[in-house]
C-alpha cells in the first residue's frame, strides 16, 4: 500500500521467508515415525538392559536422521523425530533410574 505522500517514507522493507517452513503435518509424521522406530527397536531386547541399549541405539540413529532431515529435507519431520527421541531417551533413563532405586542393582552393565 502506498502512502499519501504526507509522511515521507523510504523504500518498502524486504520480506524474508523461510525456505523450508515447519508444517504440522510434517511434525506429526515425524512423531509417528520416530515412535514406531523406537518401539520396534525396544522390542528387540529381551531384558531391561538390552531394551535400554536398543533404545539408545535407535535414538542415536533417529538423531542422525533428524539432522539429515533438518539439513536437506523436511524440517517439520526433523522436529517430530527429535522430540520423540528425546522423550524416549528420558523414559528409558527414568526406567533405569527406578529399577536402580528399587533393586539397588545398576541394570546397564
């Protein structure tokens, strides 16, 4: 919109746009994919220690995928993958801490 000329103004300010905006659909896809990924890897273990190590390995692979997605792919999916991976690691750490507190035995070695 141009002014009336009553108040002088310079050229219009530039508008910057994100080249890869984060969309809700991408975040939801990332959330679902990472949750399934962590669940499948967690089911590979047969005791607490192996389930936790599988979860750590799946989370590391998930973080690498999130970094690749953030760099060259869908940033919304990267956000979803990173969020679920962080929550999954926190839950795994909480399970280990509760087991350690209840039994007095460190389960990961």
